[in-house]
C-alpha cells in the first residue's frame, strides 16, 4: 500500500515538473499615478496584468501608451508591455476580477471636503466591486494610503459580500513611491511591507515580489494596523524634517547664518542624513499634506494627542513658508506688487513631475496675482496642468520669457534648468535685478557677482553692487534698491 502511495507521489511530481504552476495573474484597480505605475512594474516583473479604471478615456489612453501625467520612464514601460501582451487596461471590473488571482487596490484617498479626514469611499467601493465579482479564490491587496483601522473595516465588507464557496483574503501592502522616481521605486523598492497576512498570502506576496526580494530588498511582515501606519508615519517624519529645517532657517536669517551650510553639516551625522533637510518654500503635492492631515485627524480620534499636536505644528510651519515668500516679493517691490511684473520659475510642487496639487509654487504665484501683480510662470513640465488650475495666470515657454521685464524673479521649484541658467544673460532681460531663491538651489555667489540683489530663505542678503536704470548703487536692503527708482 505504501509502495503505491510512493508511486502516486512520484507520478504527481513528474506531472508538476512538466506543468509548473501558473504564475498568479494580477489586477490593479485604479490606474491613476499609483495604479498605472504599479501595473506597468508588475508586467516588467513578468506577470500578466490587467488595469481597471471606471474612466473609459483613461483606460483607452493607457492602452495606447499615453500617460495623462508626467513620470519619467513610465510611458515607455507601459508601451513595452502593452506590446508584449502582458499588460492591458479595461473598464470592466468583472473581466479584470475573473482574470486575476491577486487584486491590488490602488484608488485615491483624497481629503474629505470640509475635513482633514481621508475620503475612503473609493477604497470601499473598489473592494466591494472586486469581492462581488470574484469567480475563484482571490487575494485582495490594499496599496492605497489609508487611516489605521481601515483594513479591518474592509475585511467586514469582504466577509459580507464574498460569493458562496469562494475564499477571499484582504491584506495591506503600502506604497512608497516618490513622484519623479516612481518606476525605480516600484521595481527596486527599499523595503516591502505586508500586513495582516496568513501563511498562504505571505507566500503569494513573496512570489509576486520575488525579483526585488532576490536582489536583497528586505521584507517586513507585520499586523494590519502597523502596515497601514508605515506610509503615513514615513511621510509625517519627512514632513517634520522639512518643517524643522525651515524653523531653523528663521533663526539663521535673524542671526546672519547660512542654513544651507548648516544643513550640510547636520547631514553628515548618519543619524540625521541630508535628504529632506533643504530649507525653502516647503512641501506640497498630493501626498504629504493630505497624509499628515489625515494622521492628525485619526490620531485625535484615537486620543493620541501628542502626535496630533506635533503634526499640527509641522503643517503650520510649512504653510507659513508660502506667506514668507509672498511677503518677501511684496517687500522687494516696495510694499506693493500692484502692476508689478513678477517672473516665476516653477509651478510643480517638486521637480521631475507635472503635479501641481497643493503646490507651494503655484500657491505663491496665485496669491501675488490676486494682489495685482502681473505673474508670468514658466515650468518645464507643469505649465499645462497649472494652466488648467489657474487659467488667469500668464504662462511662458522659457526661463528667458518669464524673466523679460520682471521687477522680481522668484525661483519656486528646483528644476535643474533653473540652477543651470546663466545669471549674466538673465540680468540683461529683467527690469530690476532682484531674485528670490525660495528653494536655495541657485549659486548665490555667481548671481551676486552678475549684479543681482539675491536672497533666499535662511540666509541674510549680502551687500551687492547693482546697476539700475538710474546708475550704480550699493544695495544693503531691498528698500534701498526700491529707492533707486
């Protein structure tokens, strides 16, 4: 009897070797910034992937390799795998669910209207649609950034709606994408976090991420609440670093110190590091502001008041940087920007993206416009997205066009194109040689040597010899420069 069992096991092993188990098929629900990137990266890792979105125009555009936002390397990756047949897009959630074994939830969690709380309706609806359309056992993987406790509520939705006879499990696998580097961050992540897994789902996730794991990417397996908190905590810490150095920048300005040199010195301490320690206009975008405000709200709900108080201060310091730059521009124009021409370099919230959501640069530009300035903006990638949000502003096609005739030039996004601009050439175009480097990305000495009155955040302006329309003048303050006219 035992011999027959052994023969049976041997035969099964031979069959398994001849017909290895099929790799899991993957659906990605939501094909915005996160979803489109994740779908393309999963295809690059060798899986068959179907992206699903309720917007037919978006699904069609992605099917043609057209990405509705700027992200380096993503259009090429999507076109590569649409052509290879490993990646396709649909609006049919039933088709996508029936096709797949692992279902990634990648929909947005925007801030609720009139509240700091996250709007979870899209996550709940996406989960509901996947569960109701399951035709075989499936693993539902949340990637969207959500408040802690969301996963447990979604598990109730899964339990109440899963078809009879089908096994469905929900776990969390937070994303850590940086706009401008999202493709690399997905293909070669610095860590993979999976929360709330069973032995089966952990094994399946290790199969999905086998390629980065094989190259040494660490895997952190944890409970569901911890996995939900990792992303928002990471964003809160980075936001705190930015607001900290901006608070110190205020001290530097008052004391005559240089915050950039100070940050360099701090950054050599391995416990601190140099990244996210740049004083300037502050953070924006679709993640950090929304995420820390959602964490403030959720922390208050849970009675964790210390975290809420700390992050409230972080948010307030960050927002105050915008007003500081607005005030500097007004001062540079003699107390009023009415009918002054302001050249603005930058509209995106950071370089290597066209994202203008909660952009400090665009916020400052719009505020100056509302005060009567003629604002002319140039951004290498974000002109179009900025124009859709603020169509009444003027948009230029180059640095030179934005600078021409300007009474003050503001650098509000740290694109390399701006730091590479030649101050002598730009000096010949402006009406008044005043530059406010709100990102501390320019070579201050070079600009001052070219005859500019130059200042940034966290550094007192040095005396500069400036030639104005009325002749040469030694300038110690913005007020003296204004007095020359």
